[in-house]
């Protein structure tokens, strides 16, 4: 049994992150903010915060995604992972419009990570304690 669906979602997550990074670079150019500076108008700070928060979530997302695929189910992990990617896009687009519009994407992406963790825990329990 492979994890090819999870690998596709991993690629989608990395492409989504590349888009977020591109947006930071574009905003730096637009507002004339040269690295390492990280201060500027709210429009720039919103784009930068989306990038930072996405990295913060990726630290939990990727291990949860892959442990769920390995110990529980590739398709379940991929579906939850796809929800996470879509939720992160929602988060970014909402934040870019107005920081107050980020909540739905943030909440949905956090729930996807918890579902992946739950899948991992379930898979580990079933494998560790066969009933």
C-alpha cells in the first residue's frame, strides 16, 4: 500500500506555500520594503503574517499528514490534507482583504490538523492493541 494521494497533497501544499512566498516578494517590491526589514503598511504586514502563520502550521501539518497516511489511511490523510490546503488559501485571501476575515480559513486548517492527529492516534491504537 502506497501513499501516493498523500504525496499529491504534499506537492499541493508546497505549491500553495510557493504562492504565499511569491506574494511576500511581490509586496516587498510594491511597498519598497527590502529584506531584512519586516515593517510597513498593514497590507504588507498582512501578507507577511500569512507567510509566517503558514510556516507555523506546516510544522504540525506535515508530520500529522504523513503519520496519518502511514498508520491509518492514505486517502483519509489526503482528504484532510486537501482541506488544509484549501483552508490555507481561504486564510490567505481573507487576510489579504482584511485581517478580520482570516478566522474561517484558520479554524478550518486547524481542524484539518486535529483530524490528521486523530487519524494517526486511531491507527496507532489499532496497530498497538489489536482487539
